[in-house]
C-alpha cells in the first residue's frame, strides 16, 4: 500500500511539473532572434555605412528638448523622439518644431504607465496618435514600449495596428535618466558605437542637463569619425534595402 501511495504521489508530482512547464512555455516571451527575424521589433541594423540613430524618450520637456533641438540643428543631425502624449499636449510647440526641423516623432504612450492592460495601452496609443496628428498632420508609425518591456500579446496587438516596434542597441543604453555623470554618458556611446546602432537618451522625465551636456561632446566627435545621424525610419529603409 505504501509503495502504491508513493507511486501515485510521484505521478502527481510529475504531472504538476509538466503542467507548470507547459504554462511557462505558453507564457514565455519570444526571444530577440524571433522578433528580428520576423521584423516585428528592431534593435539595430547590420551595415557598413557609418550611420546611427539618436533616440529620445519621455519628452518633450520645455527646457531640455529645446536645448537638444538647438544642438541637433547646429550639427544638421536628425533624431527620433518617442514622445509621451501628456507632455506633447503641454508642449505642442516643441512637437511642431521637431516635425518642421525634419526629426521623426514616435509614440511612447500617453501617460508612460509602468504597468497597464492591453486595452488601456491601445487607448493610450490612439490618444497620443490623435494628438500628434492634430499638431503635425501626420500619424506616428513607430512605437517604443515603456522601459522596453513587452509581451508577445502586446507585440501582436500593436503590429496588427500597423506600428513598427523599436527598442535600442543593448550596449547603447546611456542610462542618462539615472544622471550618472556627463563623462559616463559620453563614454558609453563613444566606446561602444558601431554602424547601425540605435542610441537611447531621454529628453524628458526629469532633469536632463547631463544629457544635453553629453550630446555637445558626443555629436561632434561622432561626426569627426564620419558618422551620419539618421532617423529610425531611415535606418529601417537601409535594412530593408540591404540584400540578404
């Protein structure tokens, strides 16, 4: 009897492990290789051309975004701004300036929620889309998830709605939102830069003085090295045009 009970307990334990394993497998997020293969998410591109995409999250900010736009203008550099809708509504003049100066405007939700439901995310994306359209007359095509966090369900949903999901080169996360110091931000970019990189900065969400000061060093140095600054969509076109 004892052996039978022991056997039954073992079978139940194995069954539980199998069920848990299946559930974990079902809920697991597909990896970067999968999404780069399908083209549904972009981290960077492989190219020999000296191009990089400067990207800025969480703005616009009335002071720091304006300062960043001044620097970009001085060096004829283009960038992609992943804007937060509620900030864009308060600073519509800066959104219009970004558009008029040839920069790309992308969607980074309306309230920058760290956790949300899929239904609310879709609502926030639409709200930001309509706001940007009311200012520029164009709808954004790119979306960057808050903090780069995503699920397979999220990706399926936003891709069906026509968005291109954009992350950043893992070695080009400047972590400028932590205010690590100008030198560290500069070193992160210049030490690891490679053609086709997408570089992550922030122009909103806090004091971005260090980001502004770092850009004053980074952009002229990269130009000296022969780099050109393009929008993410321009980078995408280069990727699509590259023969496999």
